């Protein structure tokens, strides 16, 4: 139904307009009590799908990636489609409008999206207000810095978001890999990244002790455009700072073998979707093999089918996230992936 009826209607709209329209419809339908119907149709519950990763218990390994519910508005409603976890953000300390529109483009022939949103969000403190209601699903908090904050002061922005969200999310994601905030990817360099992560680890211990609760897992989201040498640096940084895992990968600035018209493929921003699938899987495999599976990996990038998902699990991913595949394939993709995992004779084991 989604691909035959709903998607063609949504794709008649500008991509960003369609996103906001979808949000309003999901909220409306949930208000009318259709959430229970969504859960019956799309959610698949089975003990064999449960995963224990970085100390958290996931109902299933398929999550929604950051960028879809930036301001933590619809995380419960989105969980009705069967997601095992939902990642909100990227959030910044101060609200910001992001980059000028038009900034979101569909590459239909490639089953891809280019975005240059630029961390548009209403600020971490408004998101906190939304997060105060009861959660029906595990929540990840994806944090970044404001565009006008210079890199030398970036740590302060991440700390503000970390402290504000600490009591309201289940894990954190440090986003230094978006290509749409000028200079942000420079924070992936070994020295500044190590400094940032160590400072967040210190704050993690401080807040956990103060509130008498467990520390929150901290993950690092990396770009797919890193070289092998830079990926080896990432492994060293994870081991050195003792953070809890990596999300591989964010969007790419590379444009190769695309079928869509040049006026679309030449748009600036990060490319997601099917063209990213192989590179994302290669990064997952490289990290898993070179680190000897020393830390958990969440695999994201170009998952448009159950086969794509299984490839990432085989490469070394412990959990998965959808974004562009969810837009193109609809919520049935979540159930298809979970069914494929159940049908396997041997499911890859996750890190405890």
C-alpha cells in the first residue's frame, strides 16, 4: 500500500514539505487511535529478536536513524511502526533554522536523498520538554554544535546538550560527521576528537555519580568518506577514550555512478540511500575486522531491503538504523528485516 499509493502522493510534494506532512499525518492518525493498528501490522515481537548491546536491552535490532525526528516530537508514534529504538536530533544548544531552502532533494532513479539541512532544530531544551513524557521505546540523543560556534569552543556545545539530555535519553551519539555544518568534520581529526570524547566521558561519570544512576553509553557517528588510515585512527580513539561504540555511517559527499540528472546529483550536501550501501558496509567490515570486534557497531546507510540489512549484520553490525530506506520502502521494511533475521539459522551475536 505504501509504495503503490502513499509514496506516489508524497513524492508529488517537495521533499521537505512531504516530511512535515507525513509528521502531521502520523500524529493525527495516532491521535485517532490507529497506533494500535500500526503495531499489529508492522511490529514484530519475538525473544529471538532481542539484543543486549552496550548495556541496553533492545526489543529488536532495527532503529530509526537521527534526522527524522529531530526535535523528539513523534518518537512514541514512530515506534508503533516496529522500530526497536529511535534516535532523535541532531540537537544543538541553541535553536537554529539550518541552511536556506531548498535543501532536501530526492534522487528517485538512485533511490537516494541529498540533504544539506544544517542541523535545523528547535534547540536541546525544547526537545527535553518533549522527552518528559513516558517513552515506549529506547531513545538515542544525537548531539552537535551550533553553526556559529567555532571549533575551538565546540566542546562546550556538546557538553550543554549532554547535560540537558542526560536524564531523558538512553544513549548518546556524538555527531562530528555531518557535511552540512562548515568545519564540523574537522572535529573527526584525532586530537580534537579525542579531547571531545574524553571530556564527555568525564561529564558522564560526574552526572551519573551526582544522580546515582548508571553512566549513559556514548557512541561516535563517523563519515563514510574516511580513509583506511583515518578509520584506524577511529579504532585507536574508541579504544583510548573507552566510549561504547560507533555508528557507521553518516551521509557521503562522494558522487559516483549515479543515474539521476546532473542538476540533482550536483546539489551540495550529504548523499544517503542505496548508493551509500556498499561503502557503509565496507566501513563496518573494516572496523569490525581491524578492531577484532572490540566495540559494538550500529550499521546505517543504504538499507532498502532485508538483504541489505543482513549484509551489514554479516559485516559486523550489532544493530541497524534506517532513514532513506524507510522513506522509499515504508514501514513494512522494518518487519521484513526482523522476519529475515528470525528466519536465519544463526543470528550474529551482539556485544553485551
